[in-house]
C-alpha cells in the first residue's frame, strides 16, 4: 500500500512538472517563426541557439545564456549563421505588455553628437504585422523584421502595428 | 632542504607567465554600485560625458556588455535605456536597448564589434545608462576570444 502511495505521488509530481514545462514551451513558441532550427553558436557565452527567422540579411535566434541560464534574444548577420551580433538575456519579452523586442543600431560621427538610427532589428510575437519607425513601416514576417537605412534617421518612437494598422505598442527611442 | 624546495617551487610559480588580463575589462565593482543617468564609472569616455557611463581603456575590443543586477534596495533591475557600445574619437556605435519594467532581476545586454561596423578597430568599449530609473549593474568588455 505504501509503495502504491509513493508511486502515485511520484506520478503526480512528474505530471505537474510536465505541465510546467509545457507552459514554458508555450511562452517560447509565441515567437517560434517558421524555421525554429537548432544552430551551433560560435560564441561560448550563448548556447542552445534556435533560429526564429531571417529578414533583411539578418538572422534572429532565441538562446540561453551560459553565464546565467537566462533566455536570450539574439540577432546577427544571416551570412554568418550562429554568430551573434547582439544579444539580450533576461529581458521582459515576449509578453503581451511588450510584444516586440528591438535592437536599434545607433551612433554618431564627429563633429556631430546627435545619435541617429542606422538599422533596426525586431522580434515580434504573433499578431504583430508591422513595425513603424521614423516614417518607415516594416512588415513583420515569421515574427521578425529588419531595416537598414541608406541615410541614418533621427531617433523617434518605435511602434508595433496589428494587421489593421492599429498601434498596439510604442517604445521610446 | 625542505625550505629550499619550497623556495624553488615559489620561484618557478612566479616565473610562469600568468594569463594576460588585458583581454577583459570589468567595471565598476559589483558591490552596491548605482548606475544613474549621470554618474561616471571607469576610465574617461570620449562621448556623452553628461550621461551615466563607463568606458574601458583602449584595445581591440570585440564585445561590450552591460549587466543589470537587481535586488536589495535597488530597483529590480530598473527601467531605462542602456547603450553598450564602442567608441573612438571619430565615432560611436552600439545597440540602444530598452529595458522594460517586467524584466528579470538580471539582464545581460551585449553588442559585438563587427555587427556595428567597428570590427578590428582600436577603441574603447563603453556602456551608458542613458535614462530611466537608477539601477545596479556593471559593464564588461572583451577582446579576442575571451568572451564567447
């Protein structure tokens, strides 16, 4: 009888663990894209890279920090698959409060000190159809979007749009 | 005889080349360091000296990282814009991260030199706590294959 109770308890614990694991997977699937392939990382500080998608010559991944174990959003050149160009680990994305995660490449050239936008890479949850910045609207395909500006743009807010073109989120830049 | 062996051993250890420390730069110390939108930390920066900032010395930096750490009396980890970057006298380039209010109490924000058009340059690595609530954290820079 005692053995039976132990076995049943064990099964309950295992089932609960499976449910928790499944709910975490669902979070990750919210930005699964279509590729979602495992990719070998060329940097030891990031592991378990999975390709979310590609856009504008850029490759987007989710991964895990080797230092902290936190979930990471990663972007880099699509020509060098697995080589991160920028990464953010432990950030508040993806959530309904924050439906996009942005990697704005900004900079300035002397003698001007005005920061300008050179490129914008975006990962978006399902339901985001486009992002808008500096008067440019960039479509989101398979949860990712990217634009490189021929002329650097003044910094302005980044907006996420739904399929009807309604602004559902805005982030200062 | 035993003293001689110990002394000889110590001399051998001292004589062995130690790993170069120039390949990484971690600043400031983790202990109770606030990053606010105007406090300096680390060696002087060239750009935006009115912002919360930390800069490394000069090297062929490959990776610039800012790590936000929450907990205790500090915001967890704080809301604001963080700008890990690279700079020299002519230009500055980096990623202008927005850190939202629901982040974990630990956030690592990285940028790599080649991805922002400054691969192979002799430059400073920099991190700016551009605006937002004060927080705790530290900046790191790595050259060569030291990080990743």
